[in-house]
């Protein structure tokens, strides 16, 4: 499982790096190169600093020690978070919000953690957490225009690029992350929430499905909502997670909340984290109640001596 996770991280990092280079050189990304540089420097710095602090507190060697290859593998999540924030946020010419988003996304992995499958892990999607937090803290910051991914493409390339994203994303999620049930549930749930909004509220069904035709939706579906590190492993739980994100998105649209994709995913991750904390709390209470009972049995006079 660890090897598959590392292989998935490497391929996701390569994919988002290639997209960033093509976006600034060919596709028409409107952010500056400085945004990318600041995001990467901030994410790398925060990731390394937090690891050093944790290693010092736990009296262990930092996880990135052991050569250049180990350092690169350690920084892959921060690399993905940084490029996602630089790609999807648009703060005009300001660099501060991009640095804040990268730092908040990386830091969320160390702060928001819960016990999952016997190990303590983060439950917030780092890229989405950084973006959603930035949109809340800096109301004047917006997301990148969806047309930036195909702004300079015309004719068949305008259709081929999204097809490439779908094919590559499907392969990565089927081969490495095993999140196809989550993606299917998210897509089906998105269609269902559009139908419900069309039936109950004055919303036309076609325009409600409009986001699905954009490259931004494809990237969100195959490369963000399906993050293997912050989503359930069992197929049944994946279906609930994907459907919950779609339901949250529909509710936010009814409430006229903008940037619904990012806030819906963040809300579902928060609810999942609270649920994990609650389960851990119940388990701690149960263990605490069992200790006095076992101790009482060990008191002299309460246990028969063997003959």
C-alpha cells in the first residue's frame, strides 16, 4: 500500500508539474511565474520546518533524511499542494495570499489529524484546505477563471485536452489510488443534486450541469476530491463520501454560496474528522471504564487461589 501511495504521489506530482508548465507557456494561465515560485518555496519551507519540529519533539530522525531521493519523496505532497494553490487561486498581483494558501494547506496536515485505521493521519485535503481557508480569510481573492485551461486552444485541441485529463485521471485512480467508486458517486451525486434543484427550486437542469463540461470540474473530480490520503478506503465509504460532497455542493448552491466545490469538499472533510474524533473519544471512555473493573478483580480476596 505504501509503494502504491508513493507511486501515485509521484505521478500526480509529474502531472500537475507538466500542467503548470503548459499552462503558463501555452494554455493561457493568467497568474504570474512569481506565484508558482512563492507557493513552492513556502510549501517546502513549512513542510521541512514542521517535520523538524515533530522529529525533535518525538526524539527521532527527520523523515527526509537518507539522501536526495528520500527528500524528494518527502516533499511530493507539499509540491502538489503548492502548485494546486498557485494554479487555482487568483489574487491579482499579490503574492501574500498564495503564500498563505500554501502554508495553510501544508500546516493542516500537522494540525488536523485523527486516528484512521490504527494510525494517526490528517483528514483534510491539503490543497483544498489551503484554497478554502484563503477564500475565507481574503474575501477579495477569487479562483482562477475556468477558461484559463483552454483559453489559447481552438478546434480539436479544445476537446482533446479535457479528454487527456479524464484518461490520465482514470488510470491513476484505478491503478494506484483505487478511488473509482468515490469518483462515480461524486459524478452521479452531482447530476442528482442538479435534478433536485431543478425540481424544487427555480433552476434549469441544463445550466445546473454546466460545471461538468469544464476542465476545472474534471481536475477537481480526478485530482482533488479523490485524494487517497484524506478519503475513505472501503468502496462503500467512498460512495458515501463522494455523494456527500455532491449533496453539500447542492446545498451551498441553494444558499447562493460561491466557490461551492471547494467549500463542499472542505465541509465533508471536517464532518469526517469530527466523526473520527468522536469515535476515538468513545473508545477512550470505554477503555477507561474497563480499567477499574479489571483492577478490582486483581484485588486480594476476590480471586481464588489455584489448588
